[in-house]
C-alpha cells in the first residue's frame, strides 16, 4: 500500500522521483518520508497558510515524537518507521528546520559565506540524512553529501530567481551584486520582467560557474567504494547538472515558467547513471 509520504512525493513532481524509485522498498519508503518532511517544512515558510514559525515548531515536535515512537500524523509515522531502520541523526532535522526558519527572517545574504551557511542547513543536512538511508562505508562520503547538497541548492537558486524575487528574496550575495554593478532594485525588476543583459547576465553566469564547480567537486569527492551505494544520489546530481546546463544554454532565463528536465531525459539519465554505478564507474 502506498504511504502518505509516497503520495506526497509523487504529487510534488520532484526531479528526485526517478532517483528514489530505483531504491529497494525499505529505503524507498524512508527516503519518501524524509523528502516529504522537507516539503512540508518548506511549505511552512513559502506557502500562504503554511504556519510559519508555529508550523516549524509543530513539525519539529512531531520529529521528536517520531524518534520516541509516538508520532501522531501519517507523515510522522512514516518517519518513525524510517528512524527505526536507519540511523539519521536528530541534528539533520534540526538543521533543516533551522534553514527554513532563516527564510522567515533573512531575505538577503551579504556574502557567499553567509549563503553557504544557509545552504548547509537546507541542503547539505538533507544530504547527510539521505546517505544514512542509502548506506555507505567510507566516512569521506559525508563530504560528498555536503558538497552535493550545496551543488543542488546553488542550482535551485539559479532556477528559482523569479519566484524567490516574488517573495522578496535574493539568494545572490549582495557583495557580488555590487561587484557587477547591479542594484537590488535592478535585480528584482529583471527577475519580474525577464529582461536582462550585460551586467545581470554576467552576474548570473558567475553563479552558474560556482554551481558547476560545486557539482564537479561533489563527483570528485565520492569514494570509489561507495559509488554503487550512492546510485540514487548520483542520479540526483546528474539530473540537476542537466538542469544547470539547460539554464546556461538558455542564457539564464528569468521571468517565465520554471525550467525542468523533461521526464524522458530524467529516465535516460537515471538508466545511464545506474548502469555506471552498477559497474563501479
């Protein structure tokens, strides 16, 4: 029977769905639960009626009950099942919620180091939780998880400039806007209208370069003995690298519909990456 978390994950249309489907059932159920938790706490701060701080506190309390075996919601019970099987540290959930809380209070980041701290919470912490489900032998795989999380989040930031700007948020460091001669108002206007050239294009290209380097670092950090275990994570990386490449090919588009990788392309990337992982490549 399909769990509540599986239904939420499928309905979300996430690019990660194909990566999750290749997992054995127990791991798949656990990753659906983790992903669904990330979705609901993100919705707390992004969606009207999401609950804001009160919503974050409610979900963190449900995580605590899940660890104690006393979950009260369908998602909480799915999490409890996952926590019995896989050693996900409580700190991962605490960091994820702390990152979402930043979206309630912080709409600008002065430097990349400040932005990296945010990404560490909302993305790298998720990576550290997922590898406990996937299973790994080499402790260095944790560094891979951290860097992959950063790469995925930097790609998300480039894809989501327009919807983020509509919420009043800018995830490009302000010192880098200044270096390219772009004001906050100019950036927000470009995000709204989709019209940009020159300095804004160069600014976005610099963000794309950073994301690409992060993807490359993640690939280099994965220990050989854990390549097969990280097949799902590698699919995530491959799909998001394809998304980044598409953003670059289109000249960093703003103002229109959110870009995504076509389903047939995700399926092909999944098969290719899975084949390489099975061969240990």
